[in-house]
C-alpha cells in the first residue's frame, strides 16, 4: 500500500496554478541572483525539524551565505509580496537556516536573510531585498 501512495503522490500530474506560479517565480529569482553574482547552493531546502528555505546562496561579492525567501504574485493588488513574510514565516525560514548551519557544523560564517519579490503583472519584475530581516530574539549564532 505504501508503494501505491508513493506512486500516487509522485506522479507527473500538472501542478496547481499557484504552485506552478511559485516554481516559475523561484526560477526567475535564481536566474536574477546568478546575474548579480550569487552562487546557488541549494533549492527548496527542508530542515529535519521543520524549517524551509527557497534558495540557499553565496553572495560572492561579500562572501556571505544568503538564505532567500521568494514570493511571487501576479500583481500587487493585495499588497507587496514581502508583506506575506510574517513572523511565523520568518521563524520557519530561521529554523531552516539553523539546520543548514548545523549541517556545516556551525562554522564562523556571515549570513543574512533576503527576500526576492517576483511580480508577473506586465512582464516579470524581480526585486531583491537584502537583509530583509534578522534573527529574532531568542536565537543566537
């Protein structure tokens, strides 16, 4: 039965429209970041104890590890995409970042959290917001 469930959920079904939009936005964001001198280390990283990060990058210009959240919207009718990165979402991103740093055995490395907004309205517009947020209180590195 487990084999059947695995096959059912990993079939080549079409993605829901909002998931397809998100994947397209992540692809555009990754291309934009590469042009800016970032090196993409991982996509859609999931920590073992929760936490998720859309893109893990290295900013070659500043030699900084960058954890990137990508938010894609068709337009800005309901506000900017960064507004969706609320406290709960930031904690999930931070949990993922801490899992990544534990994998590296907590090296002495500079890191930051960026948000990339992708607006698909009149041709894709990509905005990179560096240092969008920091570590919340209670976390230390």
